[in-house]
């Protein structure tokens, strides 16, 4: 298998798993989140971990671009979005 295709598949799969994992973290913090003083991650504060999504997509796109996996550059953000909001429903 070509190295570019392998890198595209890896980037897409990792993006999907990253999205599903981040979805689980956000759902958990929404329901059982910790509280520090006046700041709480319960309820609407549970969306704070979503700030990791752009970081993960940026790192994944850097991985795909470094290996010239242009298909991976295209599919990574889509796979992350599907993992975050489509497969298990909205957060």
C-alpha cells in the first residue's frame, strides 16, 4: 500500500476515534463534571473540553500534510466532526 494512502487512512481513523473520545469526555463532564470554587464543568460548562477539537484537527492535518496525504487532509476534519456530533448524537 502506498505511504500516502496509508497516512490518509491513519489520519481519518485517528480523527474519528479522537472525535468519539472527545464526545465521551464532553458528555461525562456535562453530567458529572467537577467544580472548582465558582467555576463548574457541569451542565453547559461541559463544553469546555471542545476547545481541544481544533488542536486535535490541527495536529492531525500537520501529520497528513507532512506525509503529503491530501486525502487525509480532506477527510480528517469530516471524520472528527462525524465522531463528535453524528455517530452518538449531539453533545
